[in-house]
C-alpha cells in the first residue's frame, strides 16, 4: 500500500553549527528561535557527541515548548543541527519530528530537510517493494533509504544518487562521520546561507539566524552545492549541475523574515519595491487615489504598504493593531469562532479610518476569509470607502516544492473566477493585484519560480 506523505509541501527551517571546543546545541537553539516563522508545529536538535554518538531532543509546538533550555544544555558535542517544521499533516508521532536519525552504510546519520519531494509516493512504493521499512511518513526518510541503497562508497556519491532519483526541492543540513554538511538542490528552490562566528561556523535557512548568533554572512550555499563544515571552514563541492529559474519568489513575497537576505537580496527591500510597483500600476491606470490613507495589514503587509505610500504620495497609518498574545492553541472549530478569533487578533483604530478612503495593503490573498473579515471591521469603524492592494499576483496554483498551500479549488481567485469577482466577494470598492511583470521588476528580473501564480514549475 502506498501511504500519501502529504497533500502539498512543507514549510521548514534548518540550521547547522560547528562551535570549536564548546557545545553547539545552545547556538542551534537560539538559531531556531530566529527561524520560528518557518515552522511552528515541531522542533528538534541533533548533536554529534564526543565519542561518535548522536544525541537528540525533539518536541511538538513552538521552540520554547518543544526544546526546554535546561534540556538543550545537556546535549553534548561541538557539532549540531536543528529543524523547525510546519507540515500540512499533523505531526501525530514523534518519529515525524526532525532531524531524522538513522544508521546508514556511512555510519550514524542525522538530517534536517526543508523542501518537498514530488515523487515521494512513487519512491516509497519502489523502496517498500525492495524491502525497505518506513518508520515515518516523511519524504526525508525516503531520501535516506535511497542513499542507503545507492551502493555508493562515499557520502557525496550517495547524496548524488539520491538527488538523481528524488524529484523536487531540498535544502539539507546533516551530521555524519564527525562532520556537518549541507546540500541544496540544483534549482536552489529554498534558501540556505553560510556564516562565521568567533568560534565556528553556521549554515541556516536565512540570514536572520546568522544575525541571532552574531555570525557574519559568508554567502549562499549555491544551487547543487555540497558544503562540508570543518574546523578550518567550508569545503565546497559542486555535486549537482546547477539549474536556473527555481528559487521560490514567494520566499520574498511572504515566507522569509523581513530582516533576512535570501537569494542575494534583502527581503524587506524587495517587499517595499513590490508596493512601489503597485502604486506605479495605479498611476499608469490613471486612478485618482486620494484623498486616502494607506493602511497595512499586519505584519506581512507593512513593507509593501510603506513602498506604496511612498510612491503614491499618500499618508500611511498603522490603523490595524495586531495582538501578539493570541496563542496558536486558540481553537477555532466553527465559523463564529473563527470570526471572533480574527477580532481577538486584530483591532482597528477608529480615528484613523473614520470618514476616509482606506487603501488596505497586504502581501497576498489565499482563501479570502481573513481579508473579508478585516474589510468588514474597517467598514464598521466608519471608513467611507475600502480599497485593497495586493503586493503579488493572484495565487492560483498549489506549491509542490516546499510551501504549504491549498488545493486549486480553495484559492479565492479560482473559486470566484476573476479579480472583479474577488473584489465583490471580500467587499471592497476597488481591488488590484501586482502583475507578474511587476513582481519580476520588484525582484530584479531574476529567473525565480512563479509556479503558485502561473502554474509553471521548474521541476
């Protein structure tokens, strides 16, 4: 029987640390806090002990709950990797929490994976037919089984064999044979960066983790590149022939932290440029925008709103206040509860919007439920008109390369059929999306993957 591993992708963050003569787990722990936005469902750390054993600590929930500080402090070893996970399927058993640990032909092995393998079900069927026994429902385990069955004599050759069979995306951090490694798929779909500390080295999903550890940025892991982290630094090997057009533009639109640099550009700067391009679109269309106030939908809409206000010459007001104290455990079982949940999380400053045209700015619309409720709250606060500007093209296609997205039917643009119908559905007077060309301009006209917007994927 083939067990479907996932409906879509999996949002994750990975990190690896070498700390000369000191336990590395503490730094990995701090780095995972910085990467918390990449996964809130589970977290784990694995370390390479002084006598060659792997120690691990894993748990469900946020880093603060999953990895208590006093237990992290007990993990020995100057090499460690860490992982935060958010998946489309509940982590129903501890075996599904990474890093995944196994005994392989190359010895003890631990790996953390950010990405998604598109042909996971096919590979599972093949491996099980050859006698492999699966202990998890993670495609990460499939990758390790492929390596074990590769008949390769070196870890590098086993990874190369695996990459030739596993179709999809992966940014990996690994422990094996007293070394830490990182590998990025040939398309470089997910980000992976390098840093140096005063007593060692770091590899992580985003530069915000380097900043949290006081590490200096040393560049990206290049697409197709295998990195070996040694006491002397990074040993770089081009394991896979690099390809173009695969880096995920949605990392810049939404997923990466604003203070990070991914794919060679600052995230916040890119989002401001998206807002500026939105304003230029309105100007080319000849729309009379003012008098109006620009209001970002927190937190992800703020940089684009700043760019939109700057380019349009309109004032900006943080008229929607977000509470950061509504926890993830607040259960929303039905429509009424979900409505109250939004009202608990967000509130509107009445004086800022009453009697005015309000131009809401957000990074994207997915299902439209939250947008609809926010528009209703703005109208209840007395806004004269409510417009909305979205700093990305309509999301219409699921991601198969490592971002958790709905099915095609769940996207509001597909459900309603057109931007005009979406405008009516969410209750705004005027709605505009950033075009694909506008997004390309804002991100430097680099060959990104726009699959969730166009349906055209690199892999």
